[in-house]
């Protein structure tokens, strides 16, 4: 899985490639500049609705794909063992 730093640098590159300032992207996305700062600096907790709004303006999308499979939980933790 890509690191948060890789994702954030890709977002910065896209924004700059489109010739947008943080303020312009914030205005177009309906988010605050502080949110974009956090997003572009790989803050590990951001609101998904705001992230999706930013991605839409940048012409990007978030896509989920199947990974390695579900994780297992030790039966001792579930009380079943």
C-alpha cells in the first residue's frame, strides 16, 4: 500500500500541475486551506467527504480494490476458542 507521503506528494503535484494554489483548490472544493495543508502534509486522519471533494476537483478518484483477503482474529479474542 502506498505511503501517506506518496499520496500527499501526488496530490501536491496534481494541484500544481493544474496551476492551482491551495486557496484556489480550497475554494473550488469547498474545504478550508487548513484541511488542504493537512492533506498535503500526510496527516493520517482526514475527513473522507472533504478528501473526495478535493479529488473530484483534481480529476482524481479514490478506488478500492480487493487486497490479500480478510484478516483473521484469534479465537481466544472472540471467546469462541
